[in-house]
């Protein structure tokens, strides 16, 4: 039934009508307890840069953003367990199945008995299990990015259908300060991250860009890399590195932070549009070939996103022709 509705929407767009919106975009950016002035400056800079990207580039309204920092200020809540808990409960009431919520954690992470981990807040911390408990009932797509050390248990605990989970490390034992957040935050403003040249950066492209930056950082230091970012979007809780083979990544490749209405800039050339149309058509055929191996809900969600983006690209091509 859902596929029939999507394909009908696609037909309407191709005929000149407009489909229903693809849902709202929300974000929660949490810069936790710093543990010192040097860290505080760095975390505040990353937080401010990323929030500015969401607001100024992607058009997130104030009521779509929840921002937390070690020191509260106007428009910024203090990064406490109580405040984070309250806002996540509010998102349960506000989100619909078509919406998307990004949660970005910046700060320190520590392991708990080698199996769980926690994110350091002002006052009592929150473990991966705590976050998983609060996120489980959320409708819509959840994009969860933990950029801290010892973040791997977050991938294991939070992975699930309809979620894209990124962690800075592949082990709870890696508790050193990470460099992943700097590259991830900057990915959405660096043309080099847009590898398919479609005018926007997907979650997969941001992950790959940040992963390459981490690898280069260790290489320049002459050190063996101890920080290995992972991404999971199949729900298996295993994840994969950007350069390693694996089944994860298909959902992340069609997941974007900006609203769907901003799929491609108005000045995109017709050649680039046709290239993007061919890429989308190939992705749809590949998805159909993997249908039997995917959960039905995940398959339908991916198909819906691809068809709607294909419709928008086709509409732009028709306008320019």
C-alpha cells in the first residue's frame, strides 16, 4: 500500500503537481562537560559551527533546535541529564513518523565495565543504555552521532530500524580525545565532502569525509590510527568503517540534514541534474535487487526517499529543458 502511494506521488510530480512534504527536520546538539578550559573552547567552537550550519545553511528554525552546553545562556540549555531527558520526552510528543531527528554529542565519553559507555554531562552522566531507552519510542528517522571516545557501545545499544548511528570509535577501550568531531562538523561546509557532486552532503558522505580526515591526522602524526569511526544503518549493531566492505551505508547515502525541499540548488546545471537522475535510477534498481534481504519497513522507507528525490530532480530537468 505504501509503495503504491509513493509511486502515485511520483506520477503526480512528473505531471507537474507537488507531493506532500517529506517531514520536518529537528536537531539536538549536546556539548557536555568539558573538564577544562582548553576542551571547553574547542567544544564550544564545534557546537557553534554546527548550529550555525543548521540555522544559516539548512534553515532550521529556532523551535526545531535544542542546544545544550556546559554553561547555559540565551537559547542554550545547560547540559544536564534532567534537561536532556525532558527535551527527548518532548520530542516523543512532537515527532511524526515522517520527521527526522539528529542528535549530535560533543565532549567526553568513558567506558562502563567495557560493555556500556557514558557521555559526560554536567552532573550525573547518561549511559548508552539511558539514551537507548529514551530514543526507542521516538517515531521517524533518528540520526545519532556520538563523536566522543569510548563511543562504540552507543552503536551497539542504539542501532535499530530507521536509524543511522555514527560513532568515533570501534571500541569502548578507546577513551582518548577524538579528532572525528572536527572533521564531521566541517563536512557540511566543504565541497570536497560532496563526492557525487549533487550539491548536498549526505550522512554517508559526511562520515566518509570525517573518516578520511581522521586517518590523515594520524598519518601526519606518524602514529598508528587508534580512532576508527563506524556507521550502522541496518540495525545490526555491528557497523562498518568507510573504506571497508559491508551492508551498512545505503540508508545513510539518502539521508540528509537539510529539508528535502533543498534537494538541489536552483542553479544546478542540466548536465548535473541528468547525472543525478541516472544515479537515483541506479540506486532504485539496486534497492529492488536487495528487497528480499531488507526488513519491509526499511525497504519502503528507502524506496520512498529515492522516488521522491527522483521526482524532484525530474521536475527540475523538465523546468530547465
